[in-house]
C-alpha cells in the first residue's frame, strides 16, 4: 500500500523547527528546502522530512558556523545518500555495488572536507586566542610587579 504523507502548513513547521515562516521561505528561495506542495489557495504544505531538514540546517549553523551554501551542500549530500541506499540491491552485480560505494564515498568525503575545514579554522582561531591570553597574562604579571614596586617606593 502506498505511503500516505501527512502535510503540515508553514506555521506548524516554523513552530516545530523553531524558526520563522520567513526563514522557511528564505531556505526555499536558496534551495535549502525543496519547493513544497501547495494547496489550491497557494498555501505551502510541508512534510515531516522538511521539519527534520530545517532542524538539521539549524544544527549545522549553530555547531559548525557553516554558510548556507555549505549547509545546502551538506543536506543535498544526505539526500544523495538516501537515494543511493534506496537504489541498493543485494543481488546487484559487484560492479554496480562498487559504483554506488564510490558515489557514496565521494559524497561523504565532500561533507568531511567541509567539517575538516571548519575544524581547522576553529583550531587556528583557538591558537590565536591562546596567544592573546598568554600575552595578557604576561602583561598582568608585569603590571602587578610594577604596582607592587610603586606601593613600596
């Protein structure tokens, strides 16, 4: 029996995902969300998958500080992996399985590269902040010594 999808209106999705309705329309404009089905009056109709996708976008933004373009690439990669899994057949010839595996590997490698780049940027920023903290600590010690001498002298 075919799967019956339950649809949600924009306000419900916005509330459940913790974003504004304008944000949902913006994500749609930028290609982060697929254009939703529409009712006769033009009202957008979303699915549970759309709610999950919006939550994933928010998580990527907050955890990784990635751009919307990078987020789009990440969520599209998840779609591609789902497609690959859906097309997988245990009885397929090894050459077909190898091709699917190669495609999945390329998709995950692109995701890994985005995350690795962010980690590298964060590590660089962490190093810069550590240097500032060391500098401030040296200045503090120097000023404390100067203040102690000032009091004595």
